């Protein structure tokens, strides 16, 4: 059933490429599913409008569309009916039927209108539900491991048998947890999820991509990928250790990580995974930085020769020659002397010379990781770096002024607008730990009463209630932090993550803290998803973030002619990413249209003041 056959007087229809989200309250605290919806749409980059039914005038047909032009390509109800009156629901369903627009209820306890039987409530915080995809569900969620159970927990659920709906996800009693239904009266299509969610719950992270693919019929502004970009700082110099002393990794440590990374890359879906090294070229064999050292690599240093041999296995980014602190970074203060512009240029340039002599093939002058994430508000440093060609720098998301203003978006420097800041996530794999015992000791100091002898946890280092009841073992620490990375992967989080060279120490045969953590996260991800994992260089990450930010601010008008094409028009020249549309051939290494797990993702330049049309992927 097509929209063209349903709207009177229209040979075809167009739909605005955005989603209408209907909420009963407009508040993600009182309506947790709203937060889950916003999170999923934002990480995909899909534009949306929130209609707060509890604080707005009645929803009218004119708000939804006029003539042959609909304003929304999909409708999401945060909860059952989302606070709409019977009249408003009728208006909404008429729009959906007339324009062929699908409706998704993110958390609903409906019955007859959704093709479901009478619901019975269950608290999955007390009684978790083990769910499985049906045959129809495997088609609707093709990116998921079809045999892996999905646990629904820590949310209220409504268990209903199907009464005409097609079940996609079910429990052991065949209750329809996720289902689709086509209204027999007007043909509008609905997907109903009968358990609640918030942005952090695992079942929501696993399933939300499939919800949005169904809602949009796979064609939308933005993109979704499994990004996994670990960045390790300080290679070639030493880091302090929590237990005292310092450690600089050896050639054996680096070679062990290369071997481990190769085993990951050999796995299905992971050949695009690789570590980024933020390097300091001045470190000697003891790891002491020296700004006056030679930029010529020391051929007698086993770590140097191992890095040269393995350079193609990694991504490389400038971290200054001698780990020079660049001064002020907003609210983060430093006691080091503030360098001059000349000193910054010298440090950057000497490290660049070192990179050239090392033969770092992936090195780009446009990217930079400042030591200690310093210098982000130092005008002299930033202008010197911009003069040297730097266009992308990382920040630290633990500082509010440098966190993502929205998911998968960074920010232009307010001091030097030629530079775009890419938010980087710190992790609880601390810079000064190199084996599991050290890690657990500092972890418990931070999160369990600042004590190595505590038997119970009451407060963390900041005096807040501890999230743990008892001190964590090394295995529990690894499990906790791998779950954090799993959430990043499932969300499609583009931010890189921060680690340090001490984390690469080979504490046992072939094992390091970093390989343990990254491996555990990938293994958890593979439990659920078969999508390819991608590690991107800093320039690519920054460009994607910047393009999304500029798109959002451009006044772009995007419409879809269902089943035919996408049309883009903007008053300013921008680059736009469209999923499910293509330009020319769609291949794994496509320059404009790239195939990602069979999905065509196209990046197109939209000229100012004219329209660009793309055919929809067959």
C-alpha cells in the first residue's frame, strides 16, 4: 500500500525527512522513554520535532501535512497514546494512513488498536525477561545476532499475546514484546514495544537501531555505525605508575599488542579496528622527554625499531615532541609555564619531522592531541597550531565546557575558529596502571572509600555514595568498564576514548590491560551485533562531527519521495549524509556512497541555493 494511492488528488507525495516525536510530558525524567528516543535519534543524526501533548494546543492536520506534502517521514509515540486525545489520535492516524507514514510506540501497553491482547504488567527489575527474535524479527533486526537472547530488565513491561500483530521479539510464553501491525480499517502501520526504556538500558541500546530502521524504511538523514576509536597517549615516553616509579613500554609490549590486534582484525566485522598512538618523539630508552633531543629516530632503541616495523598497523597523531603542556584549558588549570607561540610551533614541527623520519603513513598534519588536554583556551597556542595546519584537536568530556553539545557533535574553538574540537571520553583505565593488581587498587581507591583494606564501600573519592557495595576484584573492574565501552558501541558513539602507553604493558603472555579491556568490549558487542566495527582517524571523526553541526544550522530542507528519491536544498553550501540513498556505485570503499553492512551511506555536497536529488537504494 503506497501513499500515492491513498492521498486524494496526488499522483505522488513527498515527506519531510524528520520524525515527529509525541510525548505526554516533554520530560525525560517523568517519561524515560522520551530520553531513549532522543538519544537514539541524536546518535543516528536524524532530525526530529517534539510535540508535548501535555503543554501544547491540540495537534491538527495542518501541522502534519498539506496537500501532497507531509511534514514527517515517521511518528514516534513515547508512551501509549502519548497524552493525545481521541480526536488528536484520529488526526494522527489519518495522516499516517494518507501519507504512508509509519508509527512507532516506544513503550505501549495497548491492546486492540495494536493487534495485541489484554496486557499484564511485570516489573522486570524483579523478574527479568529473556527475549528472543522470531523469524520475522530476524528480518526486521538483521544486524543482531539472531540466536542471542536479549534480557529485558530494570523496566516495567506489559505482556500481551498477539491478536493479529506480527511478533518480532517474544518471551518464553510467546508474549509479543515487539510487534508490527497494519490497521485493517485504514492500512496505517504500527510497531509497538511493550517494555519501558531509558537511554542507558541495555535492551534499548541493542534494539533502538532496528526500531528507527523500520520507522524510516531505512532512508534518513544521518548515519549509524559501530565506532570504536581508542587513542593511546605518550608512546615513546614513560608514564608514572600508581604504585610508584615509571614505566615505558618495550618492543615486546608493542609487538604483543600488534599480535593481539591482528587476531581481532581477523574476526568477522572487525578488520577496521585499530589503535591510535598519540606520540612524543623525544623519549629516550628510559622514557625521559627532552625538547632538545634529535628528531632522528634512535636506531638502537628496540621500541623505535618495533614501531617502525609496525607503523602500518596503527593510526598516528601528534602529541608534541616532548609532551609540552600548552597552558589554560577552560576551567582546567595547570601550573606549568605557558609556552610561547614559537615554542608551540617548534614542538609540533619537531614531532612532525620525527613522524616523517619514522615513516608513519597514517600521520596527518591536520590533527593534534595536546598533552594533558591543555591549551584549549590559550590563544597563542591555538593560533600557532592553526598556522601549522591543525584543524582538529581533542577535548576532555569530563569538563562540561568541552563535552559534546549534542551526541556525535563537537564544537568550533571560540578562540581560534579554524580549529574544531572533537570531544574525547576519558576512561577508568587510568594513565598510571599497567597490570590488573594496580588497576584494581586505584579503582577501589577512587570508588570505594579511598582504602586498600576496606571490606565494604560507602563513599567514593569525591564523598558521594559509592556505586559498589564491596571492593571490586580485577575481574569485576574489567567487567564494569567493558560494559561502559559496550554502551558506546551500541549507541554508535563517534567520540574517541583516552588511554596511555603504560596500559600496553604485557603483564602476562600476550596480555595487557588495554587489550583485555578492548577485547572484552568487542566480545560483548559481538554477543548482540554483527555490524562492522570502525576505528577512524581524528580528521575523519572531526569532519563528520563538523558536517553534522553545520547541517543542523544550515536551514537544510530535505524531502523524500517514498520509494523513489531524496531531494536536498540548502541556502548555504554544506555536506550532507543520507542513509539509504546513493550516488553512483555503492561499494565498501566508496568515496561518496559507501556500503556499510549492506547499507548505502552517501555523503553529498549540496550547493547553496540549488537542489540535489539522490535515488533511493534499491
